[in-house]
C-alpha cells in the first residue's frame, strides 16, 4: 500500500491547495425523523437520553474548511402536530414533505457553482420519515423538471435509510421507484408494531449503475428507535428501564454507515474521532489485520442477538405503541390488521414494492401495507443482518465490496488496493 499512500499524499495536497472549483464535490444531507432534530446528538436533547444516530453522524462528519470539497447539512424532522396531518401536504398548513424537500434543496444549491459538469456526489441519510424524504428527494431531482439545474450536476445519489416509515397512505407510489443513478442501503426493524408504522421497501432501479450496483435491504432486531440509539427495553422513550446491551444495534449500524460512507462511491466521507464512548465511531482501535477486524465485526453483529440480552426483550417490544394501537401481518389472511392478544407477535407490516399494484408502475398512492417484513412463505423482503453465505456474513462482504475498510484517509478503498490483509488503518476519525 506504500505507493497508494505516497500518491494519496500528493493528491490530498493538491485538493487542499489547488483550485477547489475544479474538484468534484460531495454533499451529505441528513434527514431527522418525526419530532427529532439536529441537537439530538446530545443525550440531554434526545427523547431517549442517548445520542440519536442521524444527528450524531451529522455532528461528527468533517466538512467545509475542515475537509475540502465536502459539504453537509441536516433537516429537522416534522413536528408531531404536522405528523397528525394524514397527507403531510404543505398546502394544508404546517410543514410537510415538500417543505422538507425545499430545505434539503437549499443545502445543495450553494455547491452547484463549485465544479463543472456532473461533479456532485449526493449522499442522503435519514431515519423514519426522514428516510422516506431521502427517496422523495432522489425521485424529485431525477424526475421533476424544476430541479433540472441540479440534476445536471449530480453524478450519483446514495441513500442510507434507517427504517423508512411514510405513515402516509396517499403518498405517491412512484416516489419509491429508485432512479438509475441511485444506490440504496436500507435497515429495517422487525420488532416495531405501532399502527401506521409500516416501513417501505423501494423498487430497485430498472437500470442501475453497473460499476456500483448497491441495492440492499437488511432487518435488525428491536423497535423503530432501537436502531438509532434507544436502549429502553420498551423500544420507545417511555414505559421501561434502560439496558446498555441494546446499544449493540445502533453501534453496529453506525460502523456500517461510516464504512459505506467512507468509500469512493460515497465521496470518502470522514468523521472526527471522539474518545467519549457515547460518540466513538472508531471500531478499529488501532487494529490493522483484516481477519481480526472481520471477527471483531462478526462479534458485534452477534451481540445484537445474543446473551446477556434476555430472550424476551425484543418480543416484549411488540406490546408498546406510539399511538396505543398495534398492527401486524396476519399470516393466514395475508393482510395487515390491528393486532390484539397473541396476534401482536405476528410479523410487522410493510410496504413491499408498492408499484406492483399499478400497471404503469408510477401512478396512485401507496395505499395500505401489503406485505410482512419477515415473510415465512417467501423469505422476503429482507434477510437478517446476521445472514451468511458460504460461511461469511453477507453484510461483511457488502462492506468489503462497497465500503472503505481503509481509514488512513488515503482515498483508496480496501478492494481497490489489491491487499488482503495487514492494512494500514489510522485516520478516518482523526
């Protein structure tokens, strides 16, 4: 890797001192979930008393004068009073889908003049309705002529979605058809049962980028909020005690996020190192052997499912709802119903490829949830994070293929160096 390091030193010096207007740009926009905001990287501002993932990633990301040609912004989630609007349309008052989109577009606009041609990598990271807004923005930039001036500058859009929940039955199904230049990595919680909290699985592009066809979905244990930092055993921010072991879910997903975002396909996003255990994203801890790192990562994934977590923790989350009522997918009737009694332990409802209901694939609303997040008959739509193929965790292979696994800030991904072990791993979080 010595040549790579020498070349990267020259490249980094050029990027820092050369003409910034000529260099490609990376814009990363974070979308908070409903009632959440940019301050929730601080435990005292978070509803569950721990740093929320989306706000934390935004807070720790390097950008601006600290990291040339990188730009970041964050859009606060809608307020609860706006969430009660069943359509989230701005013309009914309040702050809805279009207002969120306008705020995100305003983050991109100032960068358009900083480079020439298709020169902007746009990363969209979101949780809950914020994750749905990532798809809304990707669809709008690709299909709405009002944004043609932005589309002409975007070379690629990347989406990292944490449990995308629209909560809006009349949202246009076409929003969930991913455009050809979009990569998508989505994580879905299997133990949420709140009514109207069915997550959506977008439709893959009809023709994706052959150089980086990242379209992947994974399920993780826990509730809607467990995946972004909530360690209360209820999975909500009320009704139960805290258990540190539930932190394995959000910590593992932050590892995956930093690896994927740190790759060349996502513009080499970098994060600051924090020695506070609440914020420390550096899972390498000085280790340089790829086989050791692989086992360390596997151990973290396994810890999401294993003892000392009590066996009833995740099923116990099924009885808690944000809105009193619960829903689940009744296997016999194959329909999403209000859940009562033991039915609450049936699988979580989901929107799976919503355009299948329409001949042209683009018209009409998403309607009601149409699938189960874990379907025992067809084994879709998404595997568990710990699924293996040929003796290796699929998510590890995804990181090795699409991620960086090389955090010395030298702009080379693990696979691109041709090295198989003994990486020099130092500075992604420096």
